[in-house]
């Protein structure tokens, strides 16, 4: 899929999470078309494997170029983190890591564009640690308990511009856009 092809058949961001859509739109710099569809979740700790299965299912359902995003924290792919957030909240996740003796985590985001023939994968990562108590009013998910390395503020305290610049999703989206720019015209 080339950027030229992408112009004829624009890709759709598959997410039902309005926060992820808004964050992506800030980084990409334009309004994104989204599709909120339920997709099967395979049981795997491999972020890219989970993402690939979801992208293939979305492609089959929508029959058009799709982009999916999946984040993870220290190897827990997004679906597992989502369930943990629902079960124990952001403070519960931080408490478990701190009690285990290692609050250090790496937040990763992977994006995949699938158009049936080609896959474009881009990743971004931010190292940090989980902290208690939760701090900040911004962000979403586990942002109030994630403090990036070198800062004394959580994602939720940073504000959108700083988080978008240093955060795992921002890094993944910028890598994704560079990868799209690098594709040859077909």
C-alpha cells in the first residue's frame, strides 16, 4: 500500500476508545475516521501477534485499509491491561508492581496498517515507573500512575503536548507516519 493508494482508499483507525482517537488526532494533525468494532482477542503475551490477529480480523470485516493500535506495559498487551484497569484500577496495578518489588515498566505502543497485501508496523516505547498515589487529572487509563524516567510527573500531570512528545503512543504514531512516507508509490 502506498501513500497514493492510501489517498484513494483512506485507512480507518479501529478503536472504540475516544481518548486514543483524540490523542492520535493531535499527533497526526487531522481528524481520523474511526470504526468501533468488537474484534476477537487471542490469548498471547506477544504484542505484535495480538495486533496482527486483530488487524486481520478488522481487514476482513471492513474490507478496507485499517490501522490498529495496541499498547502494553511490561509485556502485558493492551487487552490485559484494560481488564486489570477494570478489575483493580490504576492504583491496583501500581500497588501490585510495587509489592512485587519492581515498579519499573516500559510502556510500548505498536501500530499496524493492513491493506490486505501490505503491513506497516511501527512501535514506540517510554520507560518509567509506577507510582502511588495516583497523580494528575489529565490523560486516561493508567496515566495517573506512570511516571516517565527522568521526570517527577506522571503522564496525567504532564499535559497533552509533553505527553504526546515523549509518550509511547506519540513515538509510535510519528514512526508510523515516517514509515508511510517511506513507502514507494505503486
